[in-house]
């Protein structure tokens, strides 16, 4: 085992966090490192340079995942993957995804400096487009062999920019993403440290979450089509107002979840666009997104069926048409009991306050779970806030999480774990 002296350094982690937080920062204090933007690529370049400084062998795969490798004694043994993502939502905080990558970097830096050679290769990966500018989990889906030519050709961001064009504009060949698939036999497991992004740990005063299951989610883009008309001369009863369809639907969401969901179900309308979008025109078209989550896939399907029925009823009542596009459907997964046991042992041996829990956020780990065993380590989010510049985790909780990460890596990759 590593001595405390050769343990993780919160000073190095905080220095890395502060440096990376300057890439993509805007005047509103939020980060804008959305996938395959210049800021995202600057972040990838910065990270790769830090990996090389740490003595790791670096590469990028066809999905532009940034990879740093610490070679093991036995190159034929299945590789241990650790990582997360450094792309962000618009106006993001500085920890979502990034903390997992930088604590992973610190763990490999410590092992390298201590001259510790693991039984197997350990690879640190920063996955591309976890946050979903182009749908989400692009880099982890590429590694898991879930990207198809249709994904590459059809993916576009909310402004309509296509994934293919965005990657080509950066000198990347999007079709290379089809080469990023890894042989599942070559991967022994995956560990991801992430902020909880919810209130459970901070309210309980606990330092670490040992994640047992990760919620599933589906994202739809739904369009109501009615009739644009004059805001002054069109009587209320003669309108086919597309926005009122959205308004009616929003009021139905709590009932849909009450009747078809569980206490873990969540539904969010995150974006609404009205056409033509002028104050004195009745909206002829309304396109909105819905993000639905639950840890049980049968429940997800029941909620989806209920949503379709409600959309049809509203359309009939208001003389509208509706259509929807499934932007993503990501299955809920259970973490691997053996890896979870190693994470829990590392937390317990560190004398930390921890709990086993579920993740309400989606993560690359649930995609990677399709090719190897996975486990996640949560650290508390101050007041449960995330996806905003208010996102924060206390330094000593970050240090505790990084120590658990290192302890779990040692149990998995050094002691024949
Ligand atoms: O949406 C999520 O759960 C994740 O932050 N991408
Ligand atoms: Mn994340
Ligand atoms: Mn996120």
C-alpha cells in the first residue's frame, strides 16, 4: 500500500482544477467547453500535456477521447480504465466530469512517482461529448462499439450544427469514431469518480458515495405544429396555438410521473423554441425537449408510453399535430459488486463517512458497463448544486475521494483484485 506521504496531493489537484477552469470560462462565470468547440479542444490539449508531464503514454482514439497510459507488468492482462469527461454543459461549473479526470490523473502521477508498476496497464480516459451537445456519451459509446454511421451522420446540436461538420472543422475525421471500439476482452474494469450533483451526501454530512446503480434516461425532442396567426385579430377559440400544447403538456408531467413512475423518476423540459417567435404572432410551431430518468427500464418504457398518449390527447384537443425524435435512450445499470466492494473497502479503510447509493445523473460508466465491470465514487456537491457555476465540493472531500480512488486502484490493479 502507498504510504500517506506518497498519497494524493490536494495541492496538485486544486492547481490542475484552477488551470483547466480558465479554459472556456465566460464573463458570467460559467464554463462553455461544449463538445468539439475550440474551448473543448484546448481543454483536451491542456490535459494531454499534463498527462505527458506525469510520465504517461498519451494518445487520442477515433472519437478524440484523450488517453494517458501507465504501463503494467503484464501488457496482455486486461486494462483497468479510469476517467470521466472534461466537456461541459453551457454555463457549467468547474467540477462535473473534470474532477474525475483530474483525480485520476493525480492517482497515476502518484503511482508513477512512487515507481509503482501495476499488474495490468491502467488507462486514464477523458471521454468526448459526455454532456450531449450532439446527443451525449459519444466518446464512451465509441469505445463500447455503439457508434454507427447513422449516429455520425444524423447527430446535430440544438443550433443545427452537425457532428460531422463540427469534427471536420477541427481537422477530425468523424468516421474514425467507428475505429475507437475496444475489444471487451482487453478491458478488466472501469472506475469513475464524479461529483454527486445532488443533495444526499451533503445533507447527510458524508464524504463519499459508493455508487451501486446508475439511473437510465431518455431524451426526446418533441414538436407541436399548429397555425401561426395574428395575436390581435385571432379569437382565442379559433387558435391552433403550438405553445399552448407545450403548456398543457408541462402541467400533465407530475400526473404522468405519479401514475407511471417511481419516487426516483424525474422529468425535465429543458428547452422550448417557438416559431416564428414574434410577440404578436400566435406560435405556429413549438419544439421542446424532455429528459426523463429512472433506475428501472420498465418504468422508463411506461412513462414513455404515457407521454405519447398525453401528446396525442393534447394534439386532438387543440387541433395540433405532434411528432417526436428520440435523441437518446440510455439504460440504467448496476455497478459491479466486486469493484463496488473494493471502493467500499477503500472508503472504510480510510475511516471516511460514506454510504452506498444510486446515481440520479447519467455517466459514461453506464455505457462502459456494456463492455466491462464498472464502479463509481461520489463526492458531495455543496447544496446539491450542479450544471451551474455554483457547483462546488469542499477541498477535503475532494482529497478524501481521490484517496478512495487510489485505494480502489491499488486493490484492483496491484493486489490481483
Ligand atoms: O445529464 C446528466 O445526467 C449528465 O450530467 N450528463
Ligand atoms: Mn458528468
Ligand atoms: Mn453533467
